[in-house]
């Protein structure tokens, strides 16, 4: 039997939030490049947020 990679998108919470951001943003006929740029910018910001808030006490409210 061969190895099959059944990866899915989004594969983690950072990708999911970045995708939701781009999906909900209002566009007027965006280019693929604009969508990709917005996704990557959102991904970087969300990833930085989670990296800055790794301390579990932040999430306890």
C-alpha cells in the first residue's frame, strides 16, 4: 500500500483565522495576487499574536 498524504486546509488555527479574514474582507474584483498577499499578511499577524501570547495565563481571562 502506498503512502497517501490526506492533508487538509486549513491545517491549523493560524491558517483558519487568516482564511476567515480574507474570506470576510470586502473586495471589488481582487486579483489572485491580492488575495495571496492579504492571506500572508493576515497569517503573519495571527501567528505573531499566538507567539506573543503563549503564556497560558493570558487565555485564562
